């Protein structure tokens, strides 16, 4: 009879120079990367357990080691990508500089262009029926608060401040989605100029 000592052993098991935890994290990263590749090629609809395992060259046993199913994988991946977008935006939004708006717009456009797979997941796929609806609803308020607290912090009316932030966030998300799917044909410089202009216009609406 197995003593169960393996699961209770506090010492990490070393094999091939890596611990069990390190190997598990490597497999998880490979599955997430495989899912990103599939999204970049054919959208989130192409992400299935079997397709991800095949791309990562792993069995379904290892898939379920990290994720309960396809939707769980997409949820985890979307949140990781959202964090990657939010971090540089937060840093630039908090700047107190006369060029802050353009710097923020530029860092956002640069981030969108950095990895088309991630941008497609974050900005295009939520508009399709991929199972990302609830995740997007949970994640997007953090971006709205960023706009609300930093770009429109001069607006004294909290309702007006929130409405401005919500409208700007949703409008820009739609614009980026159209740009990425090819239905809006503009240059990165035009997108930056547009973002700066939108911020300026929204600020001019609320001077109190």
C-alpha cells in the first residue's frame, strides 16, 4: 500500500534539475502560450482543450492539472493580458506632466501593437461569443476607474466623472477592436492623435 509520503513530503522532488512545482508552472505556461497562438491564428473559438494540448504537445492530464476547462483557461489568460495592459497605463496616467496624455496614448498604442495575439484576445474577442463575457465585465471596471481617477479627476460631479470614463473606455475599446480587425484603416500616429483629442474634448465638457 502506498504510504502517501510523496504528497506529504515537504521537500520538493527534484527531477532533471527542476522541482515538481517548476515543471507544473512550465506546463501551465506552455498551455497558455498555445492558447494565445490559437487565438492569434483563428480567434478564441479555436481554443479547445484538445487543440491547446496538441499545440503545447501535452496530454489532457496536464491541461486539467492547471485548468478546470476551456473557459477557465480563457479567464486566466484574459486576466493576465489585462494586467499587462493596465500596468503601463496606470504608471503613465499617474504622471503629473503636460505631455502626460500623449505619453499615455502612445504607451497604449505601443502595447496594442506589441503582441497581436494578446491584443486580439483583449480587444476583439470580447465582442464575439467566446465565453469571455463575464470575465470582461469583471475586469473592465478597473480600466474605467483608471480613467475616472486620473484623467477626469478634476470633475467634481462623481456621476459626470463616471459617465465620462465609461463612455470613453467603451468608445476606445470599440475603436481599437475595429482597428485590429481591419475595418478601421488608420496609422498608429492617427490613433495616438485621436486618443489625445478625445481626452481633451471630454475634459472640456466638464470644467467644474
